[in-house]
């Protein structure tokens, strides 16, 4: 990916909450049928997964 593309995605990610208000950075799904620890944690969970994917692109 081009550097400006990565920066644009990073900027967007930075607008998502970095942690769940109730569970902090531990946003792993509490059960396989859930996306995150709780509904409030979904944006933080998505940010973490997207950040990991982005970091893999940077290598
Ligand atoms: Zn939560």
C-alpha cells in the first residue's frame, strides 16, 4: 500500500475509541457469537483488528 493510503487509514482509525469504557483494552469477544466484549467495545475491537492489519501492511 502507498504511504498516503496508510496514513489516511491510520487517521480514520485514530477517530475510533482505543478501548472499551467497561473492559479497557480487553475487547476480546466474551463468546464466539459476539464481536467484542460488549456492544460498547465493538468500535475499540474493530480499531484493534484494523490496526493489526495495518501494521502487517507496513512490514
Ligand atoms: Zn466492553
